[in-house]
C-alpha cells in the first residue's frame, strides 16, 4: 500500500492581467521612467504625477500603474505591483477600475492593506487621482494603530485587572468556605 500526501498549498506562478506580456511590461516601465506614472494611452497623467511628486517629497517613493477595466482576479494587481517593483524600488500602487494592488519594500503589508481598503471604497470607479490621493493619505496617516502596541496594552490591562481583583479580595477579608467537620454536621442533623 502506497500512501501519498498532497499539500493543501501549492506554489502558484504569478499571473499578470491579460494583455501584459513582456512587451507591455517594457512599455509600463518606460512610461514610469519620466514621472513615476504609467497609464493607458490618452490618459492625463498630470494630476497623478503631482500626487506622486508630493508623496515623494513626504518620503514615500511611490510609482502608480493604471490599467483599464478589471483583471480576472484582484490578486493579479498585486502580482503586477510586485513585478514592477523589481525595477521601480519603493512603493508600487496598481489601480484598475474597481480593484487595487500594492507592493512596497518600505511599508508593511498591514499598512498597505489598510490603505487598500480605503481605496476600494472610493467612487466613482474611474477616479484614479482620488484613489491615489486616498492611498497616500492612508499610508501616511500617523494614527494607524500598531498591532504590537495594542497587544501590549491589552496584556497590561489584563494583568492590572487580575492584580486589582486580588487586592480587593485580600482587602475585603473574604475567607474561603471550608467544609464543616463531619461529626459536627451529624450532631446538628440529629439535634
């Protein structure tokens, strides 16, 4: 009898949105070279370039890629951002009509995904400059909560609660209720 094991997780090759072959990727990289923005032919890149310049002045090395429509799956946008990041270092934001994908070598995945969530809520769907500005604002937002800090605060609160309850118990003089001696209990029942 032969037993084989299959993995629930398998390595998956990156899938780029349809139409983005090696020639198209070269065009995207060439388009990014002048203003860190790559958008479909005929798209006005001036507003996006201004947002990117402001982000760069504020310490975010941002590149923005805009594609038409939506790919087959939203993960294709992250795959595209990752591939673009091989030559464009920093943070790459890829926008389609309804979805967003990101990659960054300086911003944590948690912060990127929080910012992505806010971008997904932006309407109208074709307002890429508003989506880009929303992304930059959310990534820069100083009020973002650090998960480590939250864990430490919760742990300290739990310890303080336990210590407070122990102190209250000791102060109130609560005594443990002990079972009565069996001989005295039987005398009460008989008498």
